[in-house]
C-alpha cells in the first residue's frame, strides 16, 4: 500500500508539473557584438559592444578592461554614447524602435543601468547619433528628425521633437551657431547639411546638398566637409544648400580615414598616410608611417579625447596618440573580452566554440569571457569557419568547398588533421565521423557524397549517388533529413535511410514551403521547416509518410530550436516559446522583446542567442533532457 501511495503521489506531482505553465525565459547576461561607440570620463573611457558597455582604463601601453554591463544588457544594439556629468547615455536600436538608456557613473569604473526611455512614440524610428549640447541631450533620427531632453534631471529624460527634417545624421558638428550634419542616405549618397542652432529648441534648416562621388565617410571641421573614399574630397559648406567642391583628386589607398586637428590619417594594413589639411583647399600627403593594423575589418575608427581608437572584427583594439597627428604613434593595445561577430554557437562541456570567418573563439560558457582565439590552418590559409560542429574530441568545419577535421586538445587548442573537398557544396552534415555532402555537379544535376573521415589524413569516399536539389542537411541516427527544392518557390522535406553508407535510400518526402532552414528532433518525431512567413511543423515519426501538422506564423524568421516539448522561434525583434505537446495545435507560451538568430539550448537548460553578440537566458525546466543542440 505504501508503494501505491507513493506512486499515486508521484503521478499527482507529475500531472501538476505538466499542467503548471512555465515561467518565461529569464535574461541572465550578454557579451560581445559589434564595436559601435565611445565616450570618456577622465582617464576612463567607455566602449559599446552589442547591447552592453565596458569601461576601460587609459593606462600606459596596455588598455585595461574594468567593469561592464553584461548582467544589464539592453534590448537593442548600442549605436551612440554620450556622457554628461556622472551619467552615461546610450542610444540603442531594436526593431522596430529605438531608445535611450541611462547609466550611473557614480563609480566610473562600473556603469550601472538606471533605466531607459523612448524619445519618440514611433512606431518606426532609427536613431543615428546623439550629442550633449549645453544642458540638453539631442537625439538625431534619420527619419523623424531631432529630439531634445533637458538634463536638469539627468535620470528622468523627457524628450520633445525640435525638428522634423529627415536626413542621414551619421555625424554632427557644432560650429558657432551652426550645427552641421553629414552621412550616407538610404541609397548610399553622401549628404551634407546644416541648421541655424542659435535657438536650440527651434533649429532652422539651412538646407543640404548631395556631394556626388563614391564617399564612405564624411567629417566636418570649420566650414569644410572632408569626404573619404577612393580619393579625398574637400567641400566648402559655408552655404549648405549650395556646397562647392574645392579639391577631389587626392588619391587614398583605403577608405579608412580619421580627421584630426589640421590633419587626417588614411589607415592601411601596413601603413598610415598623414594628410596635411592646414590649407583645406590644398590637401597634401606629408608622411607615410609604418603601422600594423589589427586582424579583420575595422568596426570602429573614432577619436576619443586625446586618443584615436581603432577596433576590429577580430576583437583587437588599438589606441593611438591623437595629439600628434603628424607622427601617428601606437600607445596601447587590448583584446575585447568577448567575440564581435558570431556565425554559430557550439557547446563542449564548460566551453563555447564560436566560429566566424576570421577565427574560432573559445569562450567560458558561464561568463562568456573569451579564453582563446584560434586560426585554422587549411590549404595554406589561416582563417576561421563558415560552419562548425563537434563530436567528442573532433571538430568538423567548412570553409567554402572544403570540409576540415581538427582535434581538440585538453587545452581546447584546435589542430587540423586533414580535409576533403568537392566543388560547389550545397550543405554538409557529419555524424560518427561520416560526412554527408550535397553538391552541384553541373547541368542541373546534384549528388550526395558520403565520406569516411575517421582517418582525416586519408578520407575514403563510400558513395556518391544522384539526389534532388537539396540543402540544409541534418543527420540524426540512421536518418538524413534535407530540404529539397524541386522548382522555383516550391520545397519539400526529404528523408533518407543512411544505415548503410554505401547505399543510401530515399524513404519519404512531403511537399512543404521553399525552406531556408531545418530543425529536427527525431526522438519526438518532429521537424520544423523555416519558411517565408511561417514555421511548418512536420510529423516525421513515420519516415515513409511525413505529414504536415501545423503552421506557425513568423514574419522575418531568423531561426528556431526545438528542446523537449518547446519550440523557440526567433523572429524580427521577438523571441517566442511555443508548446508542441500537441504538434497539430502549437500554443504560444511566451514572447520576449529580444531580436536574435540561431537559438541554442544547453544541457543545463540555458538558451543562448546570437544577438549582436551572445545573450544567455535561463529556462524554466524542472526536467532537463540532457541534450545540447
């Protein structure tokens, strides 16, 4: 009787747990993302990456990271920073809205988020930049104009619209009573204009002009605009409605330039050209100084007080002395604590392996601190990976039409062991050291190559069979799942038996959408197809007769992840959790205002999102199934 009583109690508890709705995912921390903006406070400067801010100490030689806001991430990525007194203001974008966050700098080394506000009711607005002018914070929106807030109460901002002029406010400069603006419009054309700012709450537009030419960056000093591209263009902007070119012929090796006091730097991979602008109408290249740039494309080129800061995709950060523009001098270097660009997230124990096209980054899974940055040597080139997966102590990665294999050492170091190539790979998947690669062979024909990579130095091709046009391969157990593209605008889900690698067999197919992503949970017998405007749930429990069960509307779909009975859908600026207990009738459980792509769930019930960096959320899961995906 005691046994039956305990059994009944257990059943009641399980039933209660099943009936109890889950709590929404809880955002724990975020790190990494693109470098966007800087601000300074004495010998401390602030750098935004993704949706967080990090404080840095301006030391001699090294630049030292201090506190950050990883546990207080914003809902969008930061595009502008401004400091006023002991407060830091961050302008951020989150589709379809933008906002202003306020941080306390009572401890300059540790910004603390106090709150955020919208400067405009929307619904669509796009913050370009911000400036503190006098005792007001001005927000410049390329579509809705200019907004201002009095800083008398620095924690509680109330904005009013002071101009409705839409313009590309990529940069602004106050020269006397004139506020100049410059930037690239939605079509990539360089624009310069100005306002009479003598009445700060009623700025009067003085007009604007297109500069013409292929310019990528425009800076303003005095009554001149300096446009950087393949050449340096100098324009007289005294009359903003009738801008006049005065010099457009100085050639530049790169379009990466920075305007300083009476000079400009043009920054190449191995040198900096110094351009003398003391006579703006006659720019002269006065010196060429050797320089070793950081790895990858530059994401930040900005003056910060007496320094010039350069930030790169690799996470390299360089500081130069901006007070001596005639002799560029490197005064400090650092590495960002996390990764700037993310292709995917792969779990291995307490580590995250995060690839991008430059490198593979190894992060601590709990803090998102970068532990190492590694390049993979393949075909004589040191680079990263377009796709990456791990099985045991082996990593498999793709770079163009080559699949590489690397060992993972006890110190997480990657050593390339071998590779296999075939032209025009569409998609590839590995399970148990066996590679399945769909590739185009010409004349409208496709084949599936099955290759044994267990000895990476000597790959053995086991089979090559004709298949339909197929993409987004997923291997689980003895089944291969793929999206077929039989005709333009039409798609299908294909299921193959690969238990005998030498002779794969098509088991079943079902007409679906023209898909651009596939998620499979073979244990539950479900697949999720990523379609234009929806997610299609397909029952694959009988591989010979897959059946469409439901459609989930999802405009601007970025990715999905199935975990247990939940389906996480990342779309536009929202993260949704759907209950698939009944696959025919998915139920929306939660919706969070987080824009992201490629959600990934770890074994300890944490959800990792690629969201201009990486965000980590805690899931409400009493019974985790131990599967990392």
